[in-house]
């Protein structure tokens, strides 16, 4: 029986991989190494989990089998909102949705107002999709900055 997982390394989009049913994290790293990726410093995280998985951790049996590989254990996140800046450390596997929920809470936005805001890469107009992994935006560092901005509403 095959185990199907979705795997993202750094800024790469998730790739569908099939492994044997009893596959563990170490097997995943071996497969990734065969594809030419240096796995020496890679940590494997389950999506939105805070800690990396051990090499013997099974990959099967997950309801949402999405894994993220990154060399950073934590990402320093800074979110700018109005005149304030909020800072927190997240795992690189944290989704933008998770970081957004944290940011709107720190900003003290009510439920309706929170739904009208999104994260945008600081100093740009790029608004990452909610299901993207935080580690995809770190570049060479283990840090990323966002602005919490109001969604652009289409009126018509």
C-alpha cells in the first residue's frame, strides 16, 4: 500500500510523493536526497505543527498529509499594523492562515474586521495564499516581515 503525501521544501510548491505504506521521515529524506536536494540541515514538519518530526516518525495515518522541509527550526515573524509591530516565532510549516489569525488577534480586531484583513509581504503588494507555508517566504534568513492590510474589495 502506498502513502501519498504532499511535500514542500523551502519556497518550492508542494509536490505529491508516493512512499511505501510504512514510510517514515527518514525514508522521505532519502527520496528527497535522490532528487538532488541537500538534506544535511533539513528539518521535516507536519503542516502547522510547531516542532520538527523525528526521523523514525511514520508518514502514514495523517488526515492532512502535508509536510514542509526547512533548515530553520523557527521563523522570526514581524507584522506591521498601523503604527505597531508584533513579533512572534513560528515553525516554517505554519500556514499563512495561522499567522494571520495570530496577527489579527494581536491587533485586537473584532471578528468582522479580522475577516477583512490579510497579510502582505512588507513593502510589496504580494498577498500570499492562506494555505502557503511561512517557510516559503524566508529567503536566506529565518525571518519574514508582513503588513496586516485591509483586503481589496471588488465593488461592482
